[in-house]
């Protein structure tokens, strides 16, 4: 009888461990999905580094941007969330023009977006959000800033199923000052970010996206394509994703980047 009770106890312990492992895997799967959703109702802090080359009239300039991108969700009621997404760029650029006049390091202009998003997907599985976007002239130097306020609409729509995530984020910004300082061009630009990714059973995500901008004043496109590998992991119990990958400029505006660049990112996740 003691052996029989022991076997039952071991079976119950094994079942409990299996249940715990399954629940842990389900939690990670849900976390991996939310990490690929730009309007997930989850606090997160992405820190993204981008490096590009062959910039400026000389063609020898280098440019790096570290984007701090906190995401803050707010519950409005039982049906709607408000998702705040902020992009604060920290810029370092060198060699764009001879003499070093454009060699600057500092803060760029902040882009602030608000998405009103239903808490539940549509009947066919689409997740969406829409709201206003603002450009704040926070640049620490006139070389790093558009020196004007801008505003416009932004929207995102995506669908997730069987490990796949596909969608599009877009906005348009109009400059609010008809005569910006220092003869800067008034802003009128459209941003398009189609994204497509697959997350496997080990919570590794392989993705491709473009962060294309069309300048309606100069009638020029900037089209970088990013190829990324992202891994979900935990360090000291803190969930996070680590991302790395190359980028290639299919098209660029006058004196913009050319050829290959590089992206790396760490995102701290704070599931509620």
C-alpha cells in the first residue's frame, strides 16, 4: 500500500509539473504574440539602435539613431484601450559635409502617437487602432530638428494566426508652421510600415518590414527594408526580446543613406 500511494503521488506530481510547463509555454506564446503587436495592451520599453552609411553630399557620412520607444496602454472602458507610443531619437552623425558643420550628437524630434483600439479583435481576427500623431520640435540642435510642430492621423491594422503576424502601420504629418525657422522645409510626409513575421515554437521570430517615408514637398521616397531575427527570453525573471538584423535602402531622398545598414534592439516587456 505505501508503494501504491507513492506511485500515485509521483503521478500527481508529474501531472502538476506537466501542467506547469504547459501553462508556462502558453504564457510565453502569448507574450511572443504581444511583442509583435504594436498596439498590444502591455507596457513595454523598446530601445532600438539603427546605423546607416553613405550619407550627405560627400557620400561618406555615417548616422546612428538610438530610439527610446515606451509603449503605455490605458484602459478607457470595458471595450476600448488607448495606446500611447512615443519615439525619442538620440542621434549621432559625422562626415555628412566637409568641414564637419553637420557633425552633431544629441536629441532629435519626438514623435508621439495615440491609438484608440478595441479590446477585442474583429470577428475575422483583425486588430486595429487609430488616432492622432504629433511631431514635437524637441531637437537639441537645429541640425537635428525640423524646428516645427506637425500633426496628423495615424492608424494600424494587423492579424495574428498560427505564428504569423502581418499588418500595416501608417501616419501622415503636416507641418503647423507655414514658415519654419532657419528656412526649413514645411513638413508634409506620409509614413508606411508594412510588417510580416513568423514566430516558431522556440519563440524566435523572423521578420521583414519597411519604414517608408514619402515627402510630398520634394516628391521623394525613403525606403529601407529591415530583415530581423527576434528572440523572446527572460533574464532574472524579466521578460524581454532581443533583436538583430541588416537593413538595405532600396531608395533614399537626396543625400540620404545608401546601401546596407544595421539594426539591433532590446525590448523590456511588462505583462499585466
